[in-house]
């Protein structure tokens, strides 16, 4: 499970980096806090951060449960793919919103696999112990 925990923390570090990038964009594009709109490129940075937050809400517990009930090494590998996908999503979306799709898929697919495993793994364990 140590691999799972390291990958989970790397995902959180990536999220903090995205937050830092939003702060930098806020200054670069003159969007004073607490505004979340005002310049199209700033809004892209902000949407990447918020979409990543939305994905993390599913990713973190799903990865933990998948690692516990299915396979920790597979969970960690899927987690690395998620992190790479988020980075690709960040780069693509900031350049042009139309370029976000590949990165989104690269992070959404592992997230769905983790979620399904996180649901089925404990169910399987309940029936195996019953």
C-alpha cells in the first residue's frame, strides 16, 4: 500500500502546483481575488484546478479502496496514469479548451476503473467472508 499512498500524495502535490499556477495567472492576467472570471486564459487555469478538485474527490478514496480490496500495484499504476492525464489536461486546456479532451480521457478512464474496483472489491470481500 505504500505505493498507493505515494501516488496519492503526488496527486495532491500536482493539485497544489495547479493552485500555484492559478495564483500566477491571476497576477499575470490582472484578475484580483476573489474574482474567478475576467480573462479567458485565467479562466482556463481556474477551470483546470476546479476540474482536478472534482476528480480528486472520486480519485483519492477510490484509489485507497481499490488498493486495499483489489490490487495495490494496479491501483498505483492507474494513479500514475491519472496524474499524467491531469498534467496533459492542464497543458492542453490552458493552450486551448479544444485540446483538453485527450488529457481528460487519460485521467477519467483510470478514475472510472478505480471507482468500479473500489465498489466491487468490498462487495466481493463481504460475500467471501459470509
